[in-house]
C-alpha cells in the first residue's frame, strides 16, 4: 500500500492474520480441488444488455475523456480498421477520412484500396458513395492490377520474393 499526501493525522485499520500466529505450512504438497464459483448475474440497473440504449454506458464513459471521439469512430477503429503507425501521431487523428469525392483523373484499383483503409465519415452523402463504387467498378475492367492488391495486403510476402 502506498499512501501519499500531507496529513495531520492518519488512521489505518489492517485486517488479517499476524504472520507469526499462522500455523506452520505443511511439508508435503497435497493437491485440493479449486472450488467452483457460480457467477452472479449483473443487476438490471448496471447490465447494458437490459438498457433501452445498450450503447449508453460506452457513450457516458467516452464523455468522461476530454476530446474523445464519438462511439461509432471508436468502434470502427477498434473492430474494423486498424490505423497505421503514422496515423497515430497526426493532429487530426482519429478523424482521418478518405476523400471519396475527390476528382481523380487516373482512378485505379490500388487508389480505391488505399481509400478504403480509413473509415468513411458518418455524414457522407449517398451520392459520393455511389460515385465511388461506380469508379471502382469502372476501374476493375481490363485494368485490374492484382499485384497492387497483393503488395498492399501482403507486403512482407512481396519483400521476401
């Protein structure tokens, strides 16, 4: 136990057995079964699965952190898309979104792959998503470069060849 501070008085209660009063330890080891512990269900008041909004607890916990991102961004970054090492140091992190509506003259499958490595904004209009999908479909035609996909997904395998 570590106690730190400026105290005028400090009272402590320490419970347990005094080491010198304990019975001597047995000389031979006798295995004993570990008692089974039945898990107790959470009370309905603290069980998020019983809440009308199961995400409320997570949102409340995030609200305690100053400048924290909204829950959908946290979920995407934790379970869907892992940011690259360089992204963590950028000042706009975690709000790194691809520019799906950018005018790209030479659109190819590799550029599409790089765009999908970052989460899309929640408020992006459907038209931009449809246009992006159309660009990807047009680029797949005869110009597909499988090597670009392999390099992006498996760079360690390409480096060893």
